[in-house]
């Protein structure tokens, strides 16, 4: 009976350690996914800003060319 109890305690300790590792891995994966999502949204915003600047530059270039003629 005592051996069975010790084996059970060892199994509980092992299971707890595995559960902690899995929990930490899950949290790390969640944080990484969240960071990737935020980075993607920022990239989309930056892309829109760059496109707006390109349009503005083209418009300014046209105005400058016509002013120089």
C-alpha cells in the first residue's frame, strides 16, 4: 500500500510539472499570436500612409512640372 501511494505521489508531481509546461507554452503561443496580429495591423496602417504619400508626391510632381513649363 505504501509503494502504491508513493507511485501515485510521483505521478501527481510529474503530471503537475507537465501541466505547468503546457500552460506556459500555451501562454507564450497566445502572446506571440497577439503580437503578430498587432504587428500586422500596424503594417497595414503604414502601407496606407505610404500609399497616401505616393499619391501626394505624384500630385506635387505634376504641379511642379506644370509650373516650370
